[in-house]
C-alpha cells in the first residue's frame, strides 16, 4: 500500500514537473484530452438536461394519453398527399366516443387555433397561445390553479364566454390585482376571467401554460362553425393498467363505425399515443448522444497520441534516472507503474480542465436561457473515468519500454 502511495506521489510530482518544464508542449498535448472530455461531457450533459426538461414538461400527462386526429406525431408510411385528404375529427365524433368507449377515464375535445392578443382596459398582451377545449382537459392536462377554477360541463357545452388565464398572461394584464370576475377582450368579444393556472415555467416545446389561455371550444364553434382554420383533436385518457393495443384497436373500431367506413377501407385518421411521441423524442436524443460521442472520440485520439508522445520523450529524458533506480534495486513493476501513473495524472489534469469548462458553460446557459443545464454527478464520474482510460492507453507502451530498459545500457545512454 505504501508503495502505491509513493508511486502516486512521485507520478504526480513528475506530471507537474512536465507541465512546469515543458509548458507549451505539454499544454498542446493535453488540449486534445481537454477538448475530448469537454465535447463528450457537454454532449451528455446537454442531452440529459433536455431529457430531464422534456420529462418535466410531460410529467402532468399520462403517457398512455391518445390524440385522435388527421395528423401523425411521427413519420408515417402513408403518402403526404393521401394524409392531406383525411377529414378532421368532429365534435359529434367526440360525443360518440365519449358515450361508447370502455376502459376510458376521460375524453376531451380541443382545437388548435392561431395565436391572438388579449386586452384589458389599456393593457394588451400579444402572441397568446389560445386553447379552446372541452371541460375534461383540466384533468387530462393535469392543471393546477393559483386562483379560481376551470369551466364546468355546463359552461363547456353551452360555450359560455369564460376564460382561464395562464400565470404570465394574468400578471401581464392585471399585475398584482385580482383578475377573477374581470372582463377581457378576445376575438372582439368579452370573456369573464374565472381562473388563473399555477405557474409552470418555460416549456421545452415552446409554449407553456404560463403563456396560454383556456376557453370553451364551443364558444368558437358557435362563432365560426367547424372552420378549416381550426384543427380539432379528440384526446383520450384510458384507465390505468389497460391493454393499450386492445384499447387502440377499440378506439379505431368505434371511430370507423361512427364514420360508416367499410371493412378493408384504410383508416383516415391517426391514433397517436403520447408514449410513441416520447419514444420518438428519445430516439432523436439517443442519436444526438451517439453522434456527439463519436465525433468527440477523435479529439480523444489526438489527445491520447499527444500524451503518449510526452511519455516517450519523458522516458528518453529520464533514461539515466531509470538506470540508476534499477541498479539500486527498483523492480520493473515500480518503473512501469511510475510512468503509467504519470500518464494517468496528465490525462486527469486535462479532464479536470474540460469538466471545469463544462461546469462554467452550464452556469452561463442556465442564467442566460432560463434552461436548467445540469452537469450531473455521473457525468463527472464518466469524465474522470474516460481520462483515466485514455491515460492508461496512452501511457502503457512508454511505461513498458521504460520498465524493460537494461540498467547498464540506460546509465551509459544517459551519460
């Protein structure tokens, strides 16, 4: 044990001396290791941070939630020209599915519409995400409230002019005053504020509930009918533990029956499961992670060759010292570990610098972008482990050559 501690101490001392005596050569060689560690850990940290953000944004939603519409979440084998001919889902189909589906917790109806401006007295908030929906969406979207409530079934069905504001929208229009019961203008109509959604924070997919407002979908349907400018979707939340394949088949069969489609006729709708969307996102993140690591390996190779070059030069410069150590009884193993530990120490120094740069970058991005860039403990462990691995690979050949030197020839060569 004492031998290994002594080796570590001497190796660290030699590594520091290499940095001090050959600053430019050593720093240029370690630059590859630093860039390699920075690249790999930055990619891993970025992907982990994105994954964490996406999971947080979707945490309120059940992964088995189904979005029934004319569009597909991911790639589709159906040609685009064919998909464009699919009809939109209809409000009557939402009612039909709601009354006929088994193993269903909630069935909701939502419209995707253009962004609008909201006005209250002299104040205006522009570019607001409008979410016209049925009353069930409060449970499907897992909404919680800072003030007030969501609209009820009666208000939803009749299309009452009530509205639920996101936290930032309420703050922009009313400041610190209570918005409940106040009237705001949207679509040239007056809406009564009945609720404010609790603050959520920025969303990865652009909008969050903070910058959105909910209103009864039937209000817009009463004004504009089933206009092509609005894209409807039926949202289904199955009960826990349901067989999803069987449930999707039942949903498709029920909608086909409502539409009067014949046997053998191709479905003209998509049953999109949220878990399929998250799997699609996970696949993209996995590809980014793999591509980033693959590119970063080249930096590691350059750094490894640089460290190996330093170690061969170090063996050459200390040939006389190696001969003296061996003549005084130092075993080959001692010499081998001495140079191997020195290579590892040099790579660890480069790795620590790379990790430090990633840490600084994570602080900067977190403060500038309102995005939590996380350098996790395991990423630090991976960075340190890779540095040690590169150190062993780049130092093993120089260490073996040093350990196998003949003491007499070594002393003679060094004189």
